[in-house]
């Protein structure tokens, strides 16, 4: 089985379409989504509908999905995120809001090899920002491969017994990661719609459970078009600016 892995799309339709049209992404069996379909970007309805139409085998909610769906207040968000969340909540159709509200919390076990979560396997809203948290997450994970998002920053860690090894992080983390049978892995594929590792290209991943390989990809997309939509929607300007910076 080949899994296409998408995380943190954030209502960026241009980035999502570029990923789905990218050559390696043509060859997959199942889609898994690590949450945050909406928030920040100008196309929440189109993105939710695109994901719904691709029928993911597993999908978890993100913190922005919860706020946009009205399950949680935007109290913990900074001013810009809060304004975007309010804009998104208003923009969503009833059907899309209900879809987001019904998304399960992670972690979710997808197969004997794979589990997914938004923030961390011990807390759907926790940020894995350092190796210390990653090691905790790795200990908590119940499957050999745990995929997470939320930080918008690619990271891969391997654990074997009590030993942990950083495979890579940020834009340097590219290409193929062999998933060795006796080890545990914690991998963040990066963000489709709002990368924050200094590389503005959309990030996504594929996991092949037959060959036991994880592939991380970056793909260019129409950033200027996505930025123009953010401005035209009246969303905060920094949300447009950061897309070209990848921060
Ligand atoms: Zn996010």
C-alpha cells in the first residue's frame, strides 16, 4: 500500500492542487491527512471539498479545524490567527463546517505499521518543537511509524530501543527514508499550505509499506496567486507575505 500524506493545508488551494498534480503523488492507494485543512488561507471551502472528494482513508482534525468548526474558541491564538479563524468560520458552508466538526482527534491507527496525529500522539494540540518532545512522542507511539504535523516543519527521528537518532530536519530533510523493521519512526512531512522551514515550496510525503520507504517531496506552486487571494479576501497581510518566505 502506498499512502499519500498531507498535513497543514490551511485553505491554500493552489498548494494543494500542485501537490495532487505532482508526479510522485499520482501513484498512491490511500490518502491520509494530518489535520489543519483550513485557517490562514483564502479557500477553506474548496480545500475541504477537494479533500472530501479524494476520500481519505484516515484523517484527524487540527487545532484550526476545531476553531473554524466552532468546537473551540480562538482564545489561544495570536491576533492574526484569530482574525483568520473568524474569517474562516464565517466563510465555511454548513456542510463543510459539519465535516470539520466531525473529524476525529488523533492519534489514529491507520494500519499495523502506521499511526497519525496532528500535534503529538500524547496530545493533539502539542507542538513537537525539539528532539526532547520528539523522543517523548516516539516513546508514546504504538506503531512503528508515527506521522505528525502542526509545526509546519519537517522532522524525522528514529528510535531503536533506548537510542534515538535525528535523521534530519527542515529543508535539508529531503528524499527517501528507509523504515527499518526493528526501529520506530516519528516523521513530520512538513506543511502543504504554509511551510515554515524557509522553503516556500509545498511539502508532502508518500509512505510505501511494501518497500518500507518514506519519501519526502517539495513542489513549487502558484504562490503569487494564493497571496493575491489572501489579500482580496481581506485576511491579514502577513499571511500572504509569509507564503513566499516559507516562514
Ligand atoms: Zn497548522
